C-alpha cells in the first residue's frame, strides 16, 4: 500500500498506522537527508505507538545521500533516491 502524505503538519499518522496494521511493514521515501526528516518522524511515531506491535520487520527509510546537494545533474541524480533504491528497500523489508 502506497501512501502519499498531502501535508506533514498536521500529519495524518492515523492513516500511516492503519497502513502498517494492514501490511505489517513500513518503508518511507523522501528526498531529504536521513536525519530530522519526515521519514524519521514517521518511523519514530510508529515505533512509539500502537502500530509497532504489528510490524513484521524493522521500519526502513529511503532517503537522499547524507552529502551537500551537488550542482552537476548526474551527481544530483545519484544523491536522490532512485527507483532501484526503493525496490531494494522493499525487497529487504519483505525478505525476498
């Protein structure tokens, strides 16, 4: 199940929790750095809330690289999450 949050404040954490309860997994994707991002906040809320008991695997964050954003287009593309990164994270989470 894919959720596209329309807003992050207020964050519809109930919808995310319902998805975790339904799928038993959590993978977040964002273009920002790993620290202090929306994905980190979602993971923290799930880990601290009632949906934690439904997780069959650890929550996984797919984020941009932890480097300053380069100006060169090819380097910029390599710093942002790519489809292959998302597929790898999902397969890792599902253990396939």
